[in-house]
C-alpha cells in the first residue's frame, strides 16, 4: 500500500494512540474497574485493528479491519455517555473525547471507502 510504509505512519493510528492514552488517563482513578476495563479495551481495539488490518497487506482485509476499528470507536463514544451519566467524567471532558473519537471515526471510514474504491 503506497500511502504508508508502516502502520505507525498512518495519521489515524497516531491519533488513536493519543486517544487511547487519554482514555487510560481519564479512567485511571475510577473504582468501577469493569467499566474502566471495557472502555480501555475498546480504545485499544481502535488502534490495534488499524495496525492489524494494515499488516494484512490487502486492501480488502485492511478495509474490513478499519470497519472493526470504526465500530470500536463507536463503542468508546457510547461508553463516554455512560461515563458522563455516572459522573466519572465532566460533561465537557466527555464531550471533548466524544468529538475526538467521532472525528477519528470519520477519518477511518474515509480511508476504508478509499480502499474499497481502488
């Protein structure tokens, strides 16, 4: 795939790495360990599915894994609403992370569409 040599070169992977760390930081002191584990796992899935799909080296496989990554991004956003409802995060903190994940999801979807159209 000519647009990048390594998955680490992809902006969507770089952004997902930053956001995954933001999720870990946001929930590191939350005592609801099941919730923290679930949202952290979903965030990790976003970045790992980008990496795994890229390493498959076919456009079809990469697009499929991008779809999985996009789905995990939606899971993180959904859980951020619950985090706000449960007062684990402030409204503004939850909104900021949801916006970042929504933008990332759009970028992931755009790349998947581009791969499918080639």
